[in-house]
C-alpha cells in the first residue's frame, strides 16, 4: 500500500503529473480540436487527485448529497444503453468514488467491515436486489416504470455505499463541522427558492423570474407545484431538509461566534415559515417531535422538562388561537383537515393488507406495488375500489412489507434499529461536558435527522427521493465512524517475556 509522507520529492505526485501530461499531449496530437476540453479534463483530474490525497475526502459525500438540490437538472442527462442515465448528481457520485479510491490507495487505512449493521445493510441490498431481479427491474405500469431500479440504485445502493466509505474515511471531528457548514450554505439557497415560490403562489408575478434554474417553474415537472417545493420535484425533500436545517443551525449557534453566529440566528428564524410554505402536515409534526428530542437530550438536564413544557404550551396555544384555520381543508391557509390524502392512505393500507395476505413472506417484488395494485379487483362499493389510476404506497414500511414481504420488512426495521443502537453507544461513551464536535449534542442532532426521516417515511415512500436517503446515510456514516474510533483499540505490540 502506498503511503503519503512528508518528503522533498513525492514520486507519487510526479508520476501522476507525468501521466496527465502524456495524456494531454497524446490527445492533442491525435485530435487538435479537443485540446481545450482535454486540458480542462486533465486539470480536473489533477485537482481530484490532489483533493483525495491532501484534502478532506468526506466532503465529496456532501457535494453529492446537495447536488440533488441544485444540480439535478432534467435536461442534463446522458443516456447510456443498458445502464441508468448519468445525471449531474450521479456524475458527482462517480467522481467521489474515484476520490475515495485514490484516498484509500494513498493512505495506510484499513477497509473495515466490522459491524453487525454492515452485514444487515448488505443483506438488505442483496435481498432487495434479488427481489427486483426476480420480479423485473422495470415495472409494467408506465407511470412508475423506473420504480424497481431507480429506488434500488439511487436510494438504497448508493447511500449505503457512501455510508460505508465515510465510515472508513472518517478520522477527524473537523469533518463534522465542515459538513454542517456546507449544509447551512445550501440552506440559504433553499430558503431563497422557498420564499420566492410561496410569494409566486400568493400572486407576486415577478417572483418566479428570480428563481434559478428555470425548470423549477415548470408546472409539468414533478408534483406539488402548488407548494413551495424548493429545487426538488416534490415538497417532501424540501421539508425534510428545512427541518434538518433548523436543528443544524441550533447546533452551530452553540459552537460558533461572531458574524457567522449572527447569520445562523437569522437563518434559523427564517426556517419555520419556510417549513410552513411546504404545506406538508408530516413536516409540521416532524418539526415539533424533533424539537422535543432536542430539548430532552441536547439541552441542560436541569431545565429540559421545563423547556419541553414550554414547547407543548406554545404548540397548544398556537392550535387554540389558529383553530379556525387549522381545522379548515385549505392547505394554503394552514388547514390540516383535508380528507383526501387521509382517505388515500386508508385505501393503501387496505391494499397492502390484501397483498400481504396473498404473499406474506416475499411480497410481490421490489418496485411492483403499483403493478399488483392495478391488477386487483375493484369493487365500487369497497374502500379499495374507491380509487382509480395509479396510487403509489405512502409509507416506507408498508411498502417494504407489500413488495419484499415479512422478510424484507424485518430486515429494514433491523437496519434502523442497529443504526440507532450505534448512535446510542456513542452517546453513552461521550461525557456530558464534551465541548467539541464529537459530543452528545452531535449525537442528538443525528437523532433529529433519523426521526425526521422516519416521520416523513410514515407518510410517503422516501425511496423515491434520493436526497433524503443520501442525507440520512451520510450523517450515519459519521456517527458510526466515531463510535468505532472511541472504542478501545489494540496496540498490536508483542508481549514482553515474563521475568521470574
């Protein structure tokens, strides 16, 4: 294994530069017209190599995660026969894989696969992959044709792989701070888009002219055009991110100082209205529950129950004062009594139960819930027959139960249970007075991330949203990594002979 040392002549650098120069000269002689592109690609390759060797390689995870919120342009896709389309975020992911490969190639780091969680994640990947392969990687229903391969690759395989890489590359608590700062920087863009979208929906005609990229203004792209969905194709990823952003701000406000701390306070104040702009009841619920988690475990123990009581009193007072609006069916006015979505979820529950009774152990095949749904008999007098057209499952666990059976459901639940167990172990190892980024507050922040994801998963299938899964598992990689680093490590030294 190659090692990077402090030395006057680094032969590894010289070799890499030599290869790039030979490539540039060779392509320039063979195709002079490609020289500008050739030089640009060579420069990018050199930067990638230097980044992998000298900089924090885990930053690639956050560049990849947030690229779904700013670079996932529908028109920028490369069709590859027999392979999934290469979008900008997927190209960023591939570049990150190269960076991680160079990092492990040039550093004396062991690749560890030493957690029960790793084996369960691998079991889930293999089992779901076999399920999708057996039932078909493409769904028969045109509206959800990509359900098997898109959700498997984008929301399971790639996030799990990034988790594993971060777990093995993590080494410094500064990696936590850098990740959170990047999230807050993207947060300004997410707030900017969300406020403009809500203004446009309120009749401010010029607001959409300030939104970039322009495809966000296309009502035929994605869903939830009547809500502030940010740069995503639906409001759910925007809401999940904004709830996360608020508690990231609270965490960093305790750690930062000066002008940056003031900016974080301003950002935190702007987040709650932006969450409302998403018009998702699950987001309101998640915001409150995550607040309770933060108060109970991230605050001072002496006052945590008092603060929790204040939070509950504030929520109850707001509900009482705004009951007229909350009890209405007008989402835009803040109403949560809209019956249609509730009725749809009852229908989905009934359909799931019918599918599970038919195939209890293995399900109908990953990504084929809608195919099965469309083939089910529809008695107009029954609840199941009350819906027409395509209605995708709106609960992660019900979806896994229907598509992958009881086996897939139990493995999925076990993965989340072991992930929480890893975070709980880290929490217990850390002293309450730890002031760095590897602290109990960071673990509680991860609990907020996990709770936020799971609450959203109870109301929709988050496997359609790569962003939410990538964010969760990238955070998880840091948590499980530092849990390992704080375990007792053997020195591997020879035992001294006993002297009698």
